[in-house]
C-alpha cells in the first residue's frame, strides 16, 4: 500500500536526512550526505528498497509528533500490556568552537525506546540496501557493533544487535516500565561506538536543545508565528552543514503526478530560490545562515560570469549526469526513477536576477560583502547586459527549445536594478552605471511592450497567449506596484487559467506551454503561496487570508509541504520542498505587514543608510 507523502516525518542533522513512515519504519536515508546513494529506499520501491522497521507487540500504529521546535520525532505506541515511547532523531553534537551555530551533525541516527507503562516486547529489523538497492549490506561483527561490508555503516545498541541469515540486523528486547532499549546507526564511515541508554539520552537532550537554541534566535511573533518558525526549522534541516547550500528537497523521483514521468532528482541547490532564502533567513534572525548560503553561492559563481549555471551540487559542483534506476518500481509505480539532473546544462536568465537580489538584501542588512564578492557581482551584471536579449530555458526548465520567457526578462531587469542599487549603496566607483541604468530601462520597456497582451495582462513568453504562475512575481520583485492595473489583470488571468479549488495554482498548462513532456502534474505549491502574497500587495487581503488558511490546512500532521498538490489535497513531488516553505513564510510575512510593497524587500530596504551615512562598505 502506498503511504501518502504527508504521513512521513522528516529528520535531519543538516548533513543527511531520513523519512519515517506512519508504521515507524525509516524508509528513506542517503549517505554519507544528502545527495549520496540511498541506504533505505522503500519510499521508491516497497519490495526492493530496504527500510529500518520497528514493532511493538500488540500495538497498532503509533501516535506521532515533533518535539517542538526541532526535528526530533516522538512516537507513542499503546498495547494492552504496556505503552512505549520512541524518540527518533539524527543526533547533533556540540559545534567546534562556534556557539553561534548550534547545529552540527553527530553522524548517527538514534532510536531511543522507553517503556513507560506495563511491559512490552520491542523488535527492530534493519534491512539496509546500499546504493539504491543495488548492493548488499554484507554485515559483519565489529567489536560490540556490526559494520557493513564497505565500512560505510555501523550499528550498535543496547541490547546488542545481531545479524540474521537474510543479511538484516535484528534486535529484540523485553522491556518493563522505566527500561530502555537503544539502536544507533552510524552513516559517516567513522569508527563504531557504543550507544547505551545514558549516551542516547544525552544525545537526545543535546539535539532537542540545539534545535531549540537555533529557533530561539528568531523573534518573529506575527501572523502564524508557530508555523513560520516551524518552516524555518525545515529550511535549516535542508541546509548542508559543510557549505551552507540549501537543497530543494532531500528526495529524488517522487512524482509530480502519480504514474507519470515527471520524476526528478531535487537533492541540489537552485539559484531560483536565492533571494527568498537570504531574505527569509535575515528577516527571521538567522543572518549567520544567510551569509553562509550567499558566500557559497558567490564563491561558486567565481570565474563563470559569462554563464551562470541554474543550480549547484551541495558541494558546489556544476554537473550531475542524469541516470535512470530501472530496478526500482518508483513511488506508487511512477517511473522512471532518476538520479542526477540535466538542468545543470540549461541557460536560465532568471539566475542572474536571483543572485543580485539576494546580494543587495544581504548587503543592506549586514554590510558584510567582501570586495572580492562585490567584484564578482559587478562581473555578473556586465555578463547579464550582454545576454539578456537571448532566449533561455526559463524558470520551469522546459526541455524544449529556448524562448523569450517574460519572467526571465523581468529577472534580467531585477539583476540590473539591484546591480545599480548595490553599487550606489556601496559607493562603488569605476562602474558603467549609466550603461546599466540604460539597459535596465530598456528591459523594462521591452517587457511592457512584448510581454503583455491587448488587455495589459502579462503573458508566459513573448507572443504567447497563455499565462504561467511565474508572472505572480511581477509585483513581488517590484517590477510594477501590486495594485497596477496590469498586475491586477494578470492575477485574474492566472487564476482563471491555472487556478484550482479556489486556493491552488498550477505553474502552467503543459499542453499550451509545449514543455517537451506534456504529461499532467499537480498544482504548484510555491505558486499557490505566491498568489497569496500577490493578492496582499494588490490590496485584496481578505482573499489572500482565506487562500493562505486553506493551503495551510492541508499540510499534514507534521506541517510539511511537498512541491505540488492534487485537487484532493494529496501531496505530490519531492518532499519536503524548500521553496514551498519559503513561499509560505513570505506569504505569512506579507499578511502580517499587509502593506503596499513586498514585506521582505521592504524590510531589507529599511536598513539602507540615509545619504551621508558611510557605514556601508
């Protein structure tokens, strides 16, 4: 039976992630980091994928919740003879000499089992199938633990694990009230170490405390504050500790339509999220993470100013060949299962605008960009001047011939606008600002002339008659005011053509777009939340509030969102999805401000110094 995506709990230590199903089984986990091969992939094939199962005799499915405000899962199992509480978590440790960054991975997934009433028999079966099920674990004893044949995994616990004839690791424990059992899976290839009840309890306390300390850095108490803070924790859980890269999602090939072929690997960092990532983190009090992410982005733009890749590997790599895993059935039979992503090779002009928008916001708030980073940004603006008139593949990565996407041109305007304003903010000299301003005005004029229809509403691409949801960003990026008649006409047209159920928005019509695939997909949750923000800026706050509430009511028991959603509320696409949670936060902040301009950009720009203030570098 296929488990709905919304029923999976998400665990993270910011180095890798795990998804835990409603029966207590760990069904997804990659190693030694987010983008590595999967050790457990039952999420993608219930027969061949492998999982880490846990069972309490006589109990049904557990009642589950997060220990707020972090990513520690508590599951309560009730049986006639007793009650058991399990805490599942990817453990965190004390960071090395940096108290300002409390999130640091321990390299171990812990399952701490405690009998709270009566007596219970607990059994665990760990069926690791490395490399997406293409290899055997080949467990062998290693001191008081067991280790996989390739040395990448180890398992210890109390009672000690045993190896069954079917190459699974098994543990059984008969517990009475107050007694505990522990299982620990090390995934980083390091030395195996014993993890008993006391050690597991200490790791649990440290992990809960680290998430609490990080979340407490934010002082946001506005609209839907609890959900906003939780979404921020989800985003932090998707940030790779070594580089600061933000994954789009920790999974691959979860289908955008059940049985369809839109199944992509999202374990990479896309520039399309850059500005919103930086703005959200800054606004919520997480400047350290905003800077870590932006520095990662800028360092890997270096030397490639003539063409920016639309995405990066989480280590900064610029390529990942796309492969199909033919031996896996796929989630709910949706094939192919893919790893890698061909989008690395596309040219997406919106990338330039995202990078410059992020940089301006960060500099306005922190004054922390180095001279080297600023020089890199000036080169990016120059490169954009030379390329904005070209067709590109667009934000949606359409696998067809390039075209003149209206959204791409709007982001070209953003790149030039933010480049000029960043130079003015920094007092930079020797730059061709008059030329940049002229190009900025030329882009703006061209978009208004060629990117709109006879009624004044924006269209998907030059000469097209249809819309896509990227046009919702026109007011969010300040290209036009939110109550401009052309914006209002666009909102109504997008809702009429792409809206569903009164609260969902599809990103585009695959047939009208001719996207090279043509198959169905769910409504796009990023766009659905962006409609909320656009309606706020248009002055239609009551409509925005209603849509926001209806979206949030469909988040599932863990407050998590995937990439897309069917009309009946079924989650589709990779899960949890960073840009959905970013757009949720942005929508809440806009509802909280309910002003004329986008709340995040307005907040950042209030940090720009007055004339004569020389504090900016």
